[in-house]
């Protein structure tokens, strides 16, 4: 991690924002907030290795760069959906469907 962006947040050589002194990307904290509606306190409870200051810094960085993060989240969701469609039905689901256990 080379560039310090703000207290507790650093950008790596690819421009990905990381919480300093951790192995946690800012987007991971953001996804916890967006997906689960977790407060900073709940995020801290779920990820005790992150301080509240680090969590608030990550959320602040997100709000300062919201459009870019939201666009990245949307691209990631589209990529996952494309991979899911390409993979087709799992062998387990096929067996359960054949056995009449699911419709």
C-alpha cells in the first residue's frame, strides 16, 4: 500500500482502498452496511479486528466516492450473475430435481 488517502485508508497500486493495518478492503465494510444495514457498532461487533475509527473512516471514504463504489458493486454483481448463468444448474440441484425433492 503506497498512498495514504485519509486517516486509516490507503490505496494500493491498483487504486483499491484498504483499511490500514488490516487485510480488509473499504468495499467489504460498505457491503456490510448496504447488504445488512449494519451500524458502525454492529460492523465492529462482526469484525472486532476493525476499530470504530477505521470503520467510520471506511464509510466516510465510501460516501466521498459513492458513485465509483456503487458502479463497482454493480459491475461485480453483473459479473457474478454472468458466471452463475454460465455455470448452469449445480449437480446437486439436478439430482434433487430428478429425485422430485424440488421443483
